[in-house]
């Protein structure tokens, strides 16, 4: 039995028996960890109960065992209460947390993804009206990057030639990137068309990485198209479904009515 001490973000929790909970953490040094939090449902243990709510940022100590790990100690760093008190912010945060939970492997560290999720939560908490859609675009593009699924955006994936600046560019969701006007003629399925400013925006986000959360501005007319493109790409290349996506769509639908 070994002892692990690390920074962590709570991705989800569910009840175990009458007093315990199983918590899924995403940690900085060890990736995804699932651990039993003893007596986390007890009213006498408010410290643990408040610190294992979704999105909480903690320093944890976990005993790693042959079966299910056990939470030994937890010290709150920041609880992100505003993410749970605002319905739209909670919907986006739940969506991002589930993406990380589905993609992350147990005891497989991804510090870039950890930093992305943590910085995104801080950005959502500080966000003003209308900023969440931009955060959504930036998060999901960087999420693909940190999973090793960055689209090919500087050259044609088919022939390897550097992609020239054009008014219209062709993006192949199935093959995962740009395809030149010559090679696209060999395809017999739908290819998305992107304007130069749309592709330039994607490239800027990838160059800026986490700074894009604060410094990138995305015009409203670009958000809908990029959102669909990223969604189509993610659905094709990631083999999981997200329950929180439906919840997010419901919340956004209510806001538009």
C-alpha cells in the first residue's frame, strides 16, 4: 500500500453505502484517481462533504491499495462555489468535467489537461454575460490538443504540401484536418468549407494555448460554425457519449427562449 499526495479536481461523486462516497479526482501528477471518502455523507464530517463536491480544487492524500483507493486526507484549496450556484456555469463546468473524466485514464498523468481544466474553471467563475460560448470553443480545441488529437491545420494531410492562404479552405472531419483543393476532388463524402478568418482563429488558439482563455475574442457569427465543426470532429474521433451535453443543450435552450 503506497501513499499519494497531489493537487486534484473533483470530477464526480456517487454514494457508497449509507455514509461513504466514491470520488473521481483528476490529479496533477497521477491523472484520474477514484477513491472512497469514508463518512463523507455524515453531517458530522462537513469538512470532507464540502470538499468533495464537483469542481472542488483540493490537495489530497490517498492510500493506493490493490482494490479501491482510500482518501486519507483532504485540504481545500478553492471550492468554486459559484460554478455550482449558477445554472449555466454549472452546465458548462459539468460538460468539461465529464469530458476529462471520460478521456482520462487512471494513474496516467496529463498535467497540461489538468491545467486546462483548472484554468477554465477559474475563467468560467469570472466570466461575464456572453463569454461562456467563447470559453467552450477554446476549451474543446485545447482538449483535443492535450489528448494528442490536434487537427492537421498547416498542411494537406493527403499530399503533405503546406496549405496556402486561401479565401476558402477545406476541412475533412473524417481524416482530421485540412485537405488541399486538388486532393479534395478525390473524396466522395462531405467536406467542410472554412473561411480564412475561421482557420486563422483556430491557429491562434493553438499558438496561444491557455492564454487564449483570456485574450482571444470570438465574434458571435463564428461561434456557431466552429462549435459544430469541433463537435463533429470530437464525435468522430472520441469514442464516448456525454450525458452532460444534453443537459447543457437544455439549459442553453431555456436561455434563448
